[in-house]
C-alpha cells in the first residue's frame, strides 16, 4: 500500500494550520514556503480541505486559512478519506473485473475478505486519532499511537 502525495501533503498542511497560533491563520504563500510546495499545489489542497469543512478562509488583506473546528474534533480517518478515499469500498470489485464484465471471483473471493478486514482494521485505528494528536513532537504522537495499538489486539 502506498500513501499518496495528496494524503501526505494535505495532512501536513492541516497539521501546520492546527499548530498555527495566529488568528488570521496562514496564507497559501506561507503554507507553500513552510512545506516546500508550489502555491498552486497548496491552493489545490486548501480547496479540498475547505470543501470537506476542515478549514475555512479568513477575510482581509492578511487573510489566510484556519481550522473550521477544533483540532480535537477533526478525525484523521475523515481527513484521509477526503484527501484520497478509502483503500477498499463496495464498488472496488466492480471496478477491477479484468477483461470480463463481472469479476470471475465475484461469488467466492478470498482477496475481497482480505481487503475488507484491512480496511476495517485501518478504520478502527484512524477513528481514534484526531488532528490534535498530531500537533507537537513526533515522540508524543508515537507514544499515543503505540498505546492505541496495545489497547487494540487486532492492530
């Protein structure tokens, strides 16, 4: 499995905004410079995050972007779904039929059960993590995430 650039950069932008103490937030040029991305790319992510109601713009000449709600209310599962979608959903099998109209394994598919349990396990972890958990030092986040894994034997 791969984490897409959209998921990585979009999440980094959201973390940067969550950590911002300025009431006016951060502008696209500021985010661009801080993350080493082009302004066009940052604008694309900002639009996606705004449309998903994770961020909102602040008015004025010095306006920028801020979180639309507190970081503790922004669930990472929802963020990743908005940025890139889920790993597996019910339409997956219909989209991967090969040269056939229907998948040859549509009735009995062990691969489908693997993708379903993988998605379920990932979702179970990600619903427990909020943006607030990602603000700060990596060490603090690692402690939190290791604790979640210990609490959930399936993980």
